[in-house]
C-alpha cells in the first residue's frame, strides 16, 4: 500500500526551511565560549594606540604645556593657554581653528616662551592695471550681418565675412576697402589667414570650405564633406592642416594641399560652434551647443577628454597667446582652463548675455562680446572685470541689431576689431589719456573669490 503524498504550499515549505536554518545556527551560537571582557579591553586599547597614537601623544603634550603655563602664570587668561595649546599641536603638524587675535604677553619663564603669530589668509593677487578701450573707427560696407574677421600675420590688412556672401579685405591703418571676394552662395561664417602661405581660408552656411590664393584672389581648393553649415575653422600653426566644424556636430581635419579629409572628429551631439588649434597637446579644442568642450588628439583623431562644467551652449573658445591655457564662453559663465588635461582655473562671472565671441592679447586682456552689444574687458590673471562697454547701434539700425558676432586683436594687441549685427566693423583702441589715477582699479577681493564649480 503506497503512502499518501501530502502537498504543502510554497510559503509553508519556505517557512520550514527558515526555521531549520534558525535552529541550526542558534545551536552553534549557544556553543560559543563566553566573551572575556578583559581581553576585549586590551584589544581595543592596542588598536587605539596603533591607529591614534600620534594624535594622543600630541594631545598629552598640549595638556602638559597647558599645565606648565598655569603653574608659571596662574593669572594667565584662557586665550593665552589656547594659543599655547595650538602651538604645541602645530609642532606636530596638526592644525587647530584660529579663534582670534591675542594680546601680546611677556612670558614669565624661558620654557614657556611661545610666540605664535596668526596665519594670514591667502590674499588674492591684485589685478594688473590696463588702460580702458574706446571706439576708434567705424567701417561700413557690408550689406548684411558681419559674422567673422581675421587679421593678416603682417598686420597690414584684415578680412571680414558677412551675410551678404562677400569677403572684404580692409586696410588696417586707414580702414579703406582693398578688395572684395565673391564665391560663397550663403553667409560666410569663418575666416583664417595662413601665416606660411599666401592663402585665405573661408567657410560658410553653404557647407563650403574654400582656399583662396591671395596672389590671384581666386579660389584654388574646395574641401567637400560637411553635411550642413560650417561655422568655424582653424589652421594648425605648424602643420599644413585645416580644422573645420559646424552644424553637423563634427569637426573635420583636412590636409591643406591634398584636400583629403584626414579625420572626422565625432562625439558632440549638437552644433560645434568654435574650434581652435595649437601646436601642443591637446592640439584641437572644440566648443559645442551641447554645452561641452572636447579636447582632441590630432594624431589619433580621438577625444582625450570632455569638459562638462558649462550648463549652456559654448559659442566661443580662445587660446592664451603665451600661457598654456584657454577660455570658453557660455551664457552662464566664462571659464578658464589649463592645458593639457583641461583643469578648471576660475570663473569670470558677470557677462549675463549670450557671449558670441572672445579675444585675448599678450597683455592679459580678455574681451568678450555679447548678443546684446555688450563688451566686457577682463584681466586674465585675476578675472577682474575692469571695463564694460555698450556698442552703439548705427543710425538706421534697430536696437535688436546690436549683437557682436566676432572679434579679434591685431598682431600688436593694441587694436580690437569687432564685427556686428548693424552691418559695421568697429575698431577699438586703448585710451592713451587714461592713467591709474583717472581710472583706478576698483578691487574688492571678497567678491571675486574663485568658485570651484
């Protein structure tokens, strides 16, 4: 006769299993020897001495100094004993919070001669004085928004590109038009003059990148590959390489001579608004509307790191001419970075506008231009904003046409050229009549503390 199989629910089986485990471990626990409190106390003391011995010795020494002070000078106020204690602790490399300045006292015995000066808080360096900038010349001639500017390495002329699809070359000294170059079929957005060849490079919203021979004023090369408007371009200072970037979220590296697309630097998720090249690693730096900055290795064609500190689109990047650093501009802040790893230096706060462009000269003057026509001049080292200007809209223009789209210093750093939405080019120069007495530095370091974010 077969035994009847009793079926139990899953919950019952799980509960029985748990009960068996509990009973088994409970029996094991009951077999453990009783805890020796004396041995536990010895163990804790050994661990304490091993882990905190130095701190305990320092505390005992401070207490001994305190007792000695009390014996030598019974009338010593509490403040002096605190200083003596902090001195004893400081001798072992341990820091205590400073509670305030103490009145100087004459020690009664040589053994208690402890003179501790309060440590000064690190003061921020005072900014270098820079003369203010003033409007020097207004040049008209374009029939549309003037979007880009480039200065020739010889400092004799500069070129501008505009929404009228024309590139114009101007004499820097007189401001007179030298030549107009036509060929683009849409807005010209970027210009660069080669320092080693008689070439001018241009890019525009027609997806075209052109190389102009300035001896004949004709296009000699086209660089085909971008899928949308090209917003920025930069020449490598030592290699015959051109880097362009635009609305297709890529930066493309071109061999200037062969027109070959050497690398396509992809990784940004939105328009790449600015690209710069330098000889040292990272050789290419890009800023994008996806709020990130990327540092690229040109040889590998890969991104070295991505800087995500900005919260809004990065429209401009500028390299320091002598220091191994750069600045990036966004509506939230202008930020300074140290190469090669992109270490954050400081924020330049206060330009509360869409910052379209920046320029930086060897004197450490950084100028930023906003979409509302505001011009801010900063001291690079301290981040001190020493001047604010508002660009004057030309007669016949609307107030909304006060935007500054691009800017550049000439090779001497004494002239600032800006291109604007009122279809003009403005040249600023330093005010020769200004001095430190007439334009003093309004320096308040408690406001300009460097904020690490």
